[in-house]
C-alpha cells in the first residue's frame, strides 16, 4: 500500500510549502542541498486518514540516518570550497575553526553529533509535515488528501 496516491494529488501544495518553508531551512543547521537530501529519506504519511478531524500528517524519518554520510560529504565539499555549512552561523554543529580545534583534541566531531543532527533533521521534517497539513487545510484540500490516503491504506 503506497502513500504516493495522496502525495501525488498534492504536488502543487508541496511546491508552495517548499517555498514557504525555505526560511525555516535557512534558520536551521542544514543547507538547502542538505535539506533536499534529508527529504529524500522522509516519507510523509497521514495518521488516521479515515477521520480527517483527527488525522495528521507525520514525517516518517526512519531512513534519515542512512543519508547522514551523504550530508557529511556535502559538508566536506562545502568546506573545501570555503562555503559555510548550514544556514545559521551560530552553533549548528557544521564545521568551522572551533569544531576543527575540538576535533584535533578528540572532542566534538562525530561523537554525539550524528545523533543530534539526526534529531534536528527529524524535528525539521515534522515541522514541514505540520506546515503542509496547515496549508492543505487552509486550501480546502485536507479531506481529499485524507480520503486518498485512506484508500491507499485499505
């Protein structure tokens, strides 16, 4: 049973939310390229689609840890080109002189950073899911999406 039926019906809504969500991505520790990679690992699902009043879009993020090595590659490439990883300048765990110094002394680096980055990616994906649901509701498309998701899960 595929969720693609309901997501195929909301391509225009996804594009609109993608544009609106770019501010949250820029404020996060992830670059736009990294966010795109994260979203390839996220499957959006509707819980309880048979009851639109109780249903909600959730981000299934179980595959996010699998894209972390690719995110590391992107950060390495950006660092080699002198680009700043992520959209924020304050402590997103994305490289820089302090992280390099801590890495030399065996502090920081990959220790707990992956778990924190995975959690940050999962939280951002859920924010996206909530914003998508809000958009669908405001555009009168929520019940149609729920109905399509309910049919797909039968």
